[in-house]
């Protein structure tokens, strides 16, 4: 082959490599972050593959595996589901729930197994024997186990109740689960049951989690055994504000008792009661399809700011049994396979919050601002909490940023003007007002910049008629929840069961219970300048087309000069 042709081929290959590096996003998690998940991904495998979810939760129902006696073991369907999810590269988190009738301590005592006081190796300790076999069989395929579902549902008449025993009985139940599972699989990660918080709060009861911590304090062996759990599980729905407040509340409660552990938001969503294909006029919260999609972005941002280690949406897709179980649909995908707008909102969120290291809630007045540190990048999430649109000026870290419109999915590069970006935030649909703001805010705008650092200062101004409360005096938003005056703002919907009917909204009052810290206030500034017109849209979240062309051009000149210069023979 002639030397010149050989060099020309070399130049071509190098240019192709350089071009691919320019187009590739800075984050390797282009489709999402493995810490973002979705419940029951197996209900629509094709859609799950495109969603960008890195993990899923699967129910392991004791009553289905051993429906009649301890000699049974019916898990062929579960085996198939688990294997399919592992093959798809998705981490499986197992939810163990539902004691079969034959194993109950009392027929009217939901969930509580008999003979839990027997030694762990005694076959008549039915709970220990079942869990040991389950964890052993799935070791390596399922290493995360959530022990029970929403034990704080206290109403025996409610069909979704899974635990009718005392907190002390639940501590023994958790104690057995932790010790048995860790012995069967030293790599097992044991989660506390997912708590709703709202069942107790609206009944003016001390939250189950707090009562559980009180019971732990009385156990002299708890600290030596890691308090019998590795992760706290939370279920929060319908309101982004409480996603933040209650994620932080769980951390604050643990710290008050002398330790802290990861918190996972395993169920969150704002089910659309106003989807034309599945109207639910009797639902407590009136939610449009647009509000469900806006909620997804806001809940992820607020969950991370509150200290959530992982977040998952309940759930992947509607199924035929859902209409009997829930008044409204929760799926990102409908039963006919069509996707709700929330599906695309999840994809955007999983992409532009991927690689998160930390997050902060920087303001919460007419505008909410969350800053997500992603290491080499920082994403600022902004949305209006009120019906009127807001114009925001945000301090710039660099000369330009990638702007993401979560409503349309449009992405463009915007240059900073005077050291700041000016952005317009659409007002909230506000189908359901809440505490002077809206239950769900308006569509978010994401500002993605290179580099890290703390939050950038922002100021905002309402576009249109003035609101009754000025920006300098933030809308009252409680960050503490009293068990004597609960907030009926966002009740969790138990998995696969109807939602309770909460009491009317009440104004929370401060208590001596550890509470979340308040968020910073904001000082208004002069009227911002107009937002620059979006320029070149790009397909990759981290690619500025102009930069790529410049790099390729420079490399072309350099490599061509090198190849064509005289070479000794």
C-alpha cells in the first residue's frame, strides 16, 4: 500500500475517533443512573429497556410461595421474572410480604407469624425458616430485601393492611429477618419496610418509624447488630414538597437516636386521575397527565435534596388488576402500551441527574431550586410553585449551559449574559392548590453546566399580574410534621391496594420531634433581561455541536500537516 494512502487512512480513523469522543456525553449514564429504578419493570420489558431504570422491585409473597404449608415452594414464576431482569442488566430488589394464613399467630392478626420466639434454627420458627430458604436460593441474583410493606397501616378493615401486630412484634420480626438473611447471604442488604407516614400522622399517632426507633433503644443488642437494618424505605406520593421533607425527616429521626443510614424512596408518583383513558373522579387528588410528568422531575430532585440514596417510581405499567386495586392509574405506560408523558419525563430526569453525588434545596418560595452535584457537571432544577409563570436569573458557573425544557424535551446551548442565565418557567397547572402554592409545580427547566461547586444564586419575578405574596416573603411551607396536626397533603398509596381517604388538610405545627431544617429565603432583584432565543438543538445532553466542529477542525489541520510533511524513507 502506498505510504500516502496508509497515512490518509490513519488520519481518517483518528478523525472518526475524535468525532465519537465529541458526540459522546460526559456522563457514561446516557440512558440513566443505576440508582434510579421503577417498580415491576417486568410488566412491560420493552418499555423498561428504553426507560433508563437501573433497578426494579419485585414482590415475593410468602402466601403465594407457601400457600398451604411449609412443604410447598411455588416460585417458578418468580424465578422466571428474576432471571429476565438480571439478564436485562437490572438489579432486583425483593419485597417480602404477606404471611400465609396457616403461619399466622392469630387469624385476625395480619402478618404476624407464629412462634417467632423460638430459636432461629428451629424449624417451627416459620418466619426464620421461610426467609432463610428464600434468601439462600436467590443469593447473587437478589441481594437487597425489603422486609414487609407499609406496616404503619393500622386499620384492620382496610384490605391493604399487611401488619396487625405491635411495634415490639415487628421489631422481633425485623430482628429475625436481619440475622437470618445475613447468615444466609453475608452480602445481603436488609431494608426496613416501606413506611407511608401519613396513616399515623392523619390519625394523630406517633409515626411507626419513631415508635420502632423507641423499641430499638430498649434492645441492648441493637447497636451491636447494626440496628437490624441497613436501609430505610419510604413511600411518598403526589407532592414534591413532602418528598423532600419526609426524606430528610427519616434522616433527622435516626440522627436523634444516635445513628444514620441510607434512605431509599422506593415508591413515588402522582397518579393522574384526569387521564382521559382512565378517569378517576372519586380520587382525593386531581392530577392531570401534565402534572404527573412534572411531578416525576420534581420528586427526583427533591428526593435527592432530602438525602435519598435511590429513587424508584411506582410503577412501570398499568395491569388488568390495577382498576380493582386503585382508583387511579400509576403506570408510566398504559395497558394498551401507550406511554404517558411521565415516561419521557423519567427519561430526561434519569439522563440529566445521572451520576449525582449530592443535592441541595436552595429555595422554595414562588420558585423551587434544587442543585444536583454530578461531579464533572452540575444540574440546576428550577420550577414555578405557583400558577403564574416566573422569570428567573441564575448565576452562571461557565460561559454557557445546556438548557433542557422538560415539557417539550427540547435541548439547547445558551450563553451567559452578564454572568447569568435568564430563564422563563411556565406556571403550574395547579389543579390542586396546597398551602398557598400548588400540589405539583409547573414544568421544570434544567440547567446543565460543566464543573461542580455549590448552588448558584437565583432571583425571580412573576410574569404577569402580581401575586399576593412577594418573593421576599416566601410562601409558608412547613418542613416539620406534627402528629397532633397532620398535613393531609400526600397520602401514600399502598402497593396493589386501594388508597385510604385522608382527612381534610390541616396546618402543621412545630413539635419537639426532630424535624427537617427550613430552606433559605430569597432576596428579589431588578427585572431580569429577556431569555435568549434557543439555538442549536442537540441530541446528546453534553454535546455542544460548535465545540465538536472546532475540535475536529483543529485535529484535521494538525494531523494533515503531520501526515503530508516529508518523511525519511
